[in-house]
């Protein structure tokens, strides 16, 4: 399987959209570096907000990962569709995860040294992972039910609108709870459930077409003929 | 997000005049924008937040102040504005995304006229947003606790932002067909709005953004004392929309000189309008604020309910019924001797409590002079904050506490009165305040986990506060667990001794049939 991934990677990289990854990556790093360049000492709540903005930017970067105008032509290849999609996701997600980690470090450096230990890195990583998985799940659903190039078109507004709506929720339900608020622990459960739900949707949408009973006969016949 | 041709429907007769064609294209595109998934999602989230607030009964306990609610209506509309931006951007780039851009060159209608039709497309959505805002404000105004008057200019800001977002989506679509740019523009605007809310020390910055959010810890004001450069902000937003229109048209094949001139002129206009949004408080409003803070009685309206006279700024006259519920609740558990007195409650403003914090002392001498002039000596001040949330609930409980202290001590709030509320008096005052209404009881219960066991009830958020020690608070908590009528009988029967300054907590405990728990806190002033 690794050999297949190794062989697939350059071709998938060539057919993936690079602009969103580059634009969002640069923007995320630039935003995270702002306090340091302005020599501004970040307090923990502001640092947490900035890391959250970086997480949303990073999630926007992976939204276009599944867009592939040529997917109709590669559907009949013997390679597992799920493997192709997961490789595509990895090609966008790995750089963006690094960008998030860099953003986190930059924000952390802007926090005064004695307060750094109070930065809830694990909880923020959970939020970022959930946001990224939700974006990918939205894109995967759009690619499956709409056109193969509509993943990012659907996922980016979806993510932005959902995030804005979440920030407007009343305090008692706020998923973006402050690290010192009593809601912090409870809000982590929301993100965990969102992450698991998004992974489930992603996994079930990206399953291989040949396992579908209706498509099974045709796909097998094509595979055999190609083989 | 289905693909369609930009041309007028082939089934309808082809219009001969370009104005008709622009009109026809505008009608088609505006309907497509209204039912665009991004716009529908934005409207859905907007309505869902509203429905949640309504469904959970949060709106009923909101005590809305309409001159503030008009401003609050702008932020949720950003959801629809984001949907409008995405939708209009996707509509403007439809031809490029579908690979039929070169075919559209064959249309009889000039490209700039097609862009014009798309620039007009967000108008119906802006009208719909205006309707939503009006219904929202009407809904809040119909709440039993609503007071004040909304500003039409503030209400118009949200719909104008939706219109601006719509034309900005077209402009960005004309500048670049890359669809990954529009989410980043929205993200940029969201970050700018966020920065505006956290840099309250630089009040000018937020006015360069879409919505200007105020420091919500500041107490609400009567409408005539508020100052926000709303009219100029509307001009600024309209100028920004004009910049977007000019940019989109300049990119659509109009003559280069005309395009550049239009973009230049509108940009200068937007910059001038942006800079003209002055945040400096005008002289007349500053002097009116000083008068309202120190001598509000001439401008207030008074009503007497039972034995209490309430004086409020005209915008807050509707609050009198709510204040009287609390005051009556306090007086319910007092003997007839206490209700023989006549009490006055006067609404007061205290500027700078949000920035100056608890170090700000109220101008008690000026207030006493104002009361003497109005013939209402010994009034109990009440602020403009009111509600069941953390801030409003605290204000409600503080008023109940200071009114109870006025009843128990017989003196209006001063530093000496506050210091004399100790021992038995403190128990009676806090118990009266907490049992006044269900809402004051809830406010005390939500306050206790946030304090170290003692309770501080500041007067209008100032340094003048009633401090109730840990022992007294524990005793009140045990009294609240018993039926109020039973405790009430004991309080009324022992009123004279319980309200004497020298009666200590232990004696009060014996009189009320309970016992003292816990140790006295170190550094307690009683």
C-alpha cells in the first residue's frame, strides 16, 4: 500500500489545487506572527482567540483537498478510491497541520514566559482537529452529491458560517469557551463529538464504490477488463 | 450551485433595449441569490439563533433596552452578509468556473451592463434583511420588560452591510475568478471585526470595520445621551459599496479612463467618510451627560406605586413596574412600621464605572442636593442595568440590597450606612434582598460560586458597596432553605432587635432559629 501511495503522491499533488493551501498557510502564519512582530505581549484569552483564528484559517486550507475535476476518469482504475482520497487529504492536511503547529508556537512565544504553561494546547488541538475534520467531511459530502469540483466551494462557506454562528451562541452553550471559564471542560466534549462525527461521515462517504451493491457488478467488470 | 447561462432565458422574448435586459438579468440573478445555498444557510443560522433564544425563554427574561438592541441586531446579520458575499461571488464567477466565459462575449448585452445587473442583485436580500431586523426589534419591543426607543439609523446599518457584502462579492469575482479568495476575504473581515471588539482603548479602529461593537460593561444610557457616529458610518459603508461597484464596473470593459476615475473618486470618498466618523464626544452631549449624572431630577418622570415613589429617565419609565416588584418584595417581609415610611427610588447614571472600576466613588453630595431640590430626600439610587444574566442579575440584587438597607437602617446609601450594615442587619438585608423576587434569589445563587463566600453589592458598580461577610451569607443560605413565610414571621416579630446596629450575628441566629456556621473571615470590616 505504501508503494501505491508513493507512486500516487506526485500525480495527486500535481492534480490538487495548491493556491488555497499556500494562501491559507501564509495568512495563518502571518496572523500568528502579528503579536511577535508588533512586540505585543499576549494575554492567555487573546492568545487562545488568535490560535482559534489560525485553526479556522488552516481548516479553510484543506477545504479544496478533495476537488478533482479528473476524478471521473480515475474512478475506473484498480487503486482503492479511499486510498486516493486519503492521500489527497494527507497532501493538503500535513502542510496545514505544520502551519497550525507553527502558528501555535508563534502565539505561545508572544505569551509572557510565566503564563505559557496555562495555554491549553491539548484542548486547542482538539478544536483545530475537529474544525479540519468537519471541513473535510463537508467537502467529501459535496464532492459525492454535487460536482467533483464543488468540495471547497461548499466547505469553505459552510465552515465560515457555522463558525460565525457558533461564536454567536449564548454563553451557556458556547463551544469557543474561554480557558478559564467553567464551560471549558464541557465544551471539549462538544469538539470531541464533532471530531468523531466528522470522521465517521468522512469515512462512510469516502468508502470504495465497489462495495456498493448497485455499482458492484459494473465496477468489477471494468476492473477486470483493465487488469 | 448549479450552472446556468448568464443570458436571459431563451423562452422569454429577447429585450431590445439594454435597460430591459439589465432589468431581466437583475430579476433572475436576484432570485438566484435569494435561494443560493450560502444565503439560505446564513438566513437559517440567523433564524435558528433567534428561535433558540425564543424557545428557551431567554428573551422573556432579557429586559431589552431598544436603543441598545438596534445595535445588537447588526452582528447576527453578519451571517447573512457572509452568505451574500459568497453567493454573489459564486454568481459573478459562474461563467469562468463553467468554462463558458468566452461564449458570454457573444452576448448582445455589454459586459459592464451584465455586471451592473449583478451589482443590483443583492438589493432584494438587503430589503429582506431590513425586514428581519424590523421584525426582530418589534418582537423585542413586544416583550413585557422592553424599554426605550430604537434608532432607525442603527437598524439600517445591518441591511446596508448585507448590500455591501453582496456588491463586494461581485467586485472580488470580477478581480479574480479564484473561488478560494472569497473565504479569505470573509475571514479577514471577521478578524478585523474581532480586533475592533478587543481594542476598545482605540475606539476609532472599529468604525473602519463593518460593525462597531461597544463595551457592553458600560451601563446603558437614555437615547439622547448616547453618542455613536452612526449616520457617518452609514455614509462610509455606502462609499465602500460605491468603491466595490466602481471596481467591478472598471473590470468589465468600460472605458479605462472612466473606470480609473470612478475607482479613485469613490476610494477618496470612502477614506474621507471613514475619517469623518468622529468618536470625540460633542460638547453638548458631554454637558447633557454631566447634568444627567449630577442633577437628573428635572428630566425624570416619577410614579408612585404603593409606598414607593420611582423616578426614571423617560426612556426607562417602563422599568418602574419591574423595580416596584423588587421593592414590594423587600417590603413584604417587613412590619407595618417599616412601610409607614415613604421611600423614593431614583434612577442614576454613573459614568466611568467600566473603565474606572470599583475605585469610582459616586457623587453623593450632588445627588443629595438634587434630591433636596426635587423634594425627594433620601432616595435609593438605581442604575440602568437590569436583567437576569450575570451583569443584569448582579445589578438587580444590588438594588434589592441597597433598598433593603434603606428600609433596615432608615438612611439613604452613604459610606456610613454601608458600614453600619453588619451582624444581624447584614443577615436581614441580604435575606430581604434574596427573597424579594425569584430573580433576585437566582442572582444570589449564581453570584455565590463566583465569590469567596462573602457577598459584595456595589451601588451602580461604584466603590460604595454593601459587604456581607461569610458567616452572614451562610446564615442567609440556611434561611433561604426554609419556607419564606416562616422566616418572615420571625423577622417581623423580632424586627426592632434584628435591625439594631449592635445586635450581632449570634443573637440574630438565635432569634431566627438557626445557628452561626463557619469562622469570621480575616480582615472583615464588621
